[in-house]
C-alpha cells in the first residue's frame, strides 16, 4: 500500500515545487495540505479494501477513484493558484447565480442522483458532482466580495447585513430540499463568521445567531429522522444493534486504537462492522489503526491549517487586500468547522451528519473542491507576499507607463495636425 503512494506523492511534490514554490508562497500550507491528502489516501485504501473486494471484486476500487480525484485536485490547485484574485472578486455575483442554478438543477427529477433518500449528486460520467461542495466555495467568494463592496453598509445598517443573509438563506433552503442539513449548517455558520469579522454590529449578529439556532432546532424537531439522530447521539448504547449501531461501532474503533493503534491495515471495525468506514467515518478507522498519536497528529494538522488561513488573512489585511482577507477567513472557518463536526460525530460529541473530513474522506467532489480552496489560499499567500506585491507594483508601473506613452502619442498627433 505504501508503494502505491510513492508515485502520486512524488508527482505532487514535483508539480508543487516546479510551478508554485515562488517567493512569498506559504510552503507550510503546502506541507500541511499534502500531509492530510497523502494520509487520507492511505486511510481510504485501508478502510475500503474489504468492502470494495466484497461489493465490486476490486480491493482498491475506491482507492483508485480517490487517487484520480486527488490527481485532478492537484491540477485544480495549479490552475487556481495562477489565477489573479481580482478575477474571483469580479465573478462573485456570477458564481452566486451559478450556485443557485446547480441547486435547482439537482432537484429536477431525472437529473439529480438519489442515494439513501438524499438527492445531492449530478452524475458526470466518472464523477458524481456533489452540488453542496461547489456551493460552499461559490458562496464564500460572493460573501467576501459583498463585504468589500458594501462593508460600510454592513457595519452601519441592518439592511446591509440582511441582504447577503437572504441569499445564503435561500441557498440553504434549496439544500434542505435535497435534504442536506449538514451542509446548510456549515454554510450558514461560515457566513455568519465572515459577517462578524466584517464588522457587523454585535447586537444584530447575536439576534441573527439566535434566529438561526431557533430555526435549526425547529428543523430538527420537525423531522423524524433528524430527531432520531439526536436522540441516538444522546445515548447510542440504548439501541446498539439498530439506531445506535454506527456510532457505537465508531466508538469501539476509536477505543480499540489505544496509544499507538493496531497498525495500518489492522483495523477490525472496517471488516463490515462500521458502515461508511471510508467516507464519513474514516477518522474512526484512522484512530483505530494509528491510535491516539495519529488522532493528535491529524487534529494538529487541521488546527495548523486553520491558523495558516487566519495568518494569510491577517497578512492580506495589512496589505489592504480586503477581498483576500475575507476569503481566507471564510475558507479557514469552513474547513476548520467541517473538520470539527466530522471528528465530533466520529467521537460521539455531535449528532451524526453527512459531512466529509476535508482532504481525507472518500469523495471526489469534496476532495477537488477542498483542493480548490487550498489553491485560493496559495494565491492569497502569493499576492500578499513579497513576490506578489512586487508583481503588482510592476504591473502598476507598466500600466502608468503605457498611459503616459498613449498621452504622448496623442499629443504628438495633435501637434502634427496643428
């Protein structure tokens, strides 16, 4: 299994070093992301090997698909890291419209793919596109641009705060129709975090936060399966062979890992005990095979990813690049919150939600979109670093020189005409 990862890891490192390692780029972010990605590939291979062999007859079926998604994700990183952020800022409203289009498209019968009662995917040949993953990224770009354009209005009036929340709320309603409650919570919480950082009045923020909590509670109580998940979360051992089966098996996996774990490939719970072991519960298998040391290492990596995102955001603020700052804050909150929820679900701290562990869980859409987010962070680090600032100064000088030449040419034409 280790041998299978030598080639993709070497490929990733070569591509990163060849195309991205410029002055001003945050290499720590690259190493954190590569560590999570490579460890995720190992754990997906380990957690899915028995299920893939039983159901498909190919032990590395899920691993090969995840490896393809990782390769495509690296390409996405390389492309996005070379696109100027000003283009993203100008495209915010268009991306918002495209997000609504996808959310409506997936609900049309015959287009959206239904799995386990949820219609969240659009089949695209080798990949099933999970709409909610793209919507998360597009909404962050829109909100970051809105805070730049209407920052004063957000800080001074209720309407300036409410307008983007209406758009985000409408997107969450469409997500709830799939249904995808987990993605709705992540999107709304991330948006509220960005608005808070953008300077919205504290009273308005608390009022909307209370409203959001009340609506979320009402949605949980009014839905039988959500209420069942909540009651199961409170005491999974009350029905360990039915409603609480998945959570109890996850807790058994984590508890069996001890300090050092059973070793890569040594998990017992992946042998048809823990459902969805390679998707939403890959963290539990990782805890069983790598133990407490592996758990602390992975949590540390996600904490470092959150900190680096906030450091990049702070650097962007100091360079007066507010769009980059808000976007970096948003990406950090999103990835950090989603990792927190997934780990909390695996450990029985939070009710079960269908949210992947960023860069680690099986799922092509999630992995590729997370890579896109990393690409944006790398671009932010480049533009707000020394090389990026030098590049912008050079472009500014070139444009000023071009305008002067144009003015001189026009003056010469007028003199010749006179």
